C-alpha cells in the first residue's frame, strides 16, 4: 500500500532529523590498560568458585554448589573489570563541570546544543 504525499513528507522529515541528530552518536572513550591485579585476583576467585561448585555437586550439597557458582560469577566480573582511563585531562574537565552544574542543567545544555546544530 503506497504512502500518501503527506505521510511521505513526514517520513522524509523524520529520516532527515534522525540522520542529522548527533544526540545518539558518542565518541568511543579509550578504556585504558586493563588492570593486571584485578585480572589475576579474578582468575583466582574464579578457580576457587569452580572448586566449590565441583565439591558441591559431587557431595550433593546444593547450597555449596550455588555459593561456588556465585563466587565464580564474581571472579569473572572482577577479571573483566576495565582498567582506569589514561586520559586524565578529560576526567578532570568532567569533574570540574560536574561540580559547577547539576545533572539536569548539563542535559539541558546538551539538548540546546543539539537543537542549535540542527538549525
């Protein structure tokens, strides 16, 4: 079923606004170097959890198996934890701007900036 002229114009306008909007596009921030310490500790915790899970399953202690699984999950989360960002100037700038204005004020400024870019 073809669209009417009015519907086609609305669709074209929505597409232009969607492609012209910069609100959804964020530059990728470098995650920094991964923390060697958290990786090693995470792997150790993962192995301890795995041992607890295996012991819980073989001895038919459900509680020990569940605790072992939870410890394994915590170990994986700790090992996958990203490192600190190496760009300290960006974090300093964000901290200063965060101290000066509230969250809503920053969002309003971002919205106003995006609206001005469209015009």
